[in-house]
């Protein structure tokens, strides 16, 4: 018989139970990125339409601690890749701050950003699109070493490329080949070797295994875990696939329409999901921890980010929605260590934990 307990009492609202004094590597505060997707002015005047703004990321707060894998999960279009690009400086912010070791890199000049760029790397979903098809693998991996001026002599660079290839399970001769001569999994290994070439401390991995077969996915995820240990890496890992997230993460953030709705330690979040959306996502996947949870598909469609629902954006799909949910955006309740949930029903004690 499983015990049922109220998830959060309202007195917890706003209070933090995070007792750790450790400073995070990244502290993201009120991060926003809006895209103006309006048609040209003349069309707008003729059609009597206003500007159209996609709020891809709309006020997101989270921290990433040294050596951990923090994952973002959520359905397609919820803003995961936009956050990935913001964090490594590939996209500018609309608002908010991105503190890397206490410095707000969102406010950095180009020159200041150049000084930290080699410490932050990114791996993409499609290695074929991110590897120059006309370059040999050796040149692809050597590029960051040369761009950041990390080594100069030809022989030293060649030796370093060899070590990097071997470090990801390939061999020195592979440096003479072109990307098309490799399988999808091997190409992702090349991307990882290139990302490691600048000795980064932090890597954003945006759906790095989503294009691979399941058996190859597991190999790449295991390789990434080994490399994390060896090189003392911190990961921001992005995936729409909860099984992959379960495999690799320490902590998980669940996104819905440009906002984080729940953050928590992986086991805690998978065993005792608090937010109705997290519960819906978990109910739709095979039972990872044999908890006996029934499996049901994710219900309803994600609304358009051009015209998101008022209040809690999840309210049209939520079985626990009330009038308050339609009007008020729920604030985060910090009722777990290094995590929170943003939901009126949790705050009001209307939801019961089922672990
Ligand atoms: N450069 C862009 N211009 C306009 N809209 C964009 C741009 N990049 C992303 N978007 C929109 O922002 C939303 C979030 O996209 P994205 O971050 O790619 O989501 P995810 O990675 O979770 O699938 C989507 O509605 C997408 O269409
Ligand atoms: S705030 Fe309301 S609508 Fe949103 S998840 Fe909680 S109960 Fe559902
Ligand atoms: Mg994406």
C-alpha cells in the first residue's frame, strides 16, 4: 500500500529548503527570448493585424551545479533549444541574466564573450549538419584548437586530435576521412571530440541522441557519462525523451510553453512528480521504476506560443484547473531541495503524492 501525503502546504510557498551553500556554475534568472514573427508592415495594415511575438522563453529561472547533468524536458516547441543557444551565447536575450561563475554573460561585450567561449561548448542533434562535409575529420577537430590558440605546432595538434579521437572510441586514422564515411553514432562521437577540443568545462547537449537508433543512443549516453567523469564536465542536457533524460540526468527541469513548471532531483521527480504536466508526461512513457503507474498518452495539443493561454498556460489541458488557474500565473514553490513546482493546486494542497 502506498502512502498518500499532501505534496505541499501553502506555508511552503516562496520558502526555500535548499540548505546548500555551494555556488552554481550557472544561475539563470528571469530569462526571456521573444521572436518578432510579424508579417511585413504593409500586410499588417491591409489585414488589420498587430505585431506577432513568439514568447519562446518567457521568464525562466534555474541553476546548474558543477559536475551535474541538468536536463530540460518538454514537448516540441516549448523553448528548449532557444535556452540552449542563449546559455552558450549563440542567441541574444530579450531580458534576464545568465550568470556564469558570477558574471552575467548576457551583458558581456563581444570581446568578453570571446574570453569565455572556449569554456562553453555545444553538441547538436544532427551531427551531419554541424560537421563541415568538405573537411577531413582531423581538420574539423583541430579547428577549435587553432581558433582558440590552444596549441601551435602541427605535430602537437595532430597528437591532440589523435588523443581526442581515441577518447571518444575512434582511432587516429579516422582523422583522414570525411564525415560521410561514418555512421550516425560515429559522427556524434566526432562532434563530441570537437566539443572537447577546447577543454570546455560546460557542454550544452541539444537532443544529441534523438536521431540515433536506440542501441546506439545508449552507447553515446554512456560515453558522455564517462567523459563527464574524466574531464570534470557539467552538462545542460536537452531532450523531449524522458527515458533518455532518466538515464543521464541528476536534476530535471520540465518546460511548458516557454516556462519551467517543475524542477527536481531525477529520482524524486520521476517517483513523486508534483506538477500535473509532469505527471501527464510520465504517464505516457514505459514505467521506468516499475512503480505500477498506469500508462496513458499525453492528452491534448500544445497551444500556439503566439497566443498562449492566460494564467497557467497548462490550464486548458489540466484536469485540476480552476478559475484561479485561468487568471493567475502560478509562482514557484520551493518545497524540494534544488527544485520547485509552479502550480496552484499544489500550493492549495489539492494534489496528493502517489509514490
Ligand atoms: N529564430 C526563430 N524565429 C522565430 N521563432 C522561433 C525561432 N526559434 C525558435 N522559435 C520559436 O520558438 C518556440 C520554441 O522553439 P524551440 O526553442 O526550438 O523549442 P524546442 O527546442 O523545445 O522544440 C517555437 O514556437 C519556435 O517556432
Ligand atoms: S496551476 Fe492550475 S492549471 Fe496549472 S497545472 Fe496547476 S492546477 Fe493545473
Ligand atoms: Mg529543440
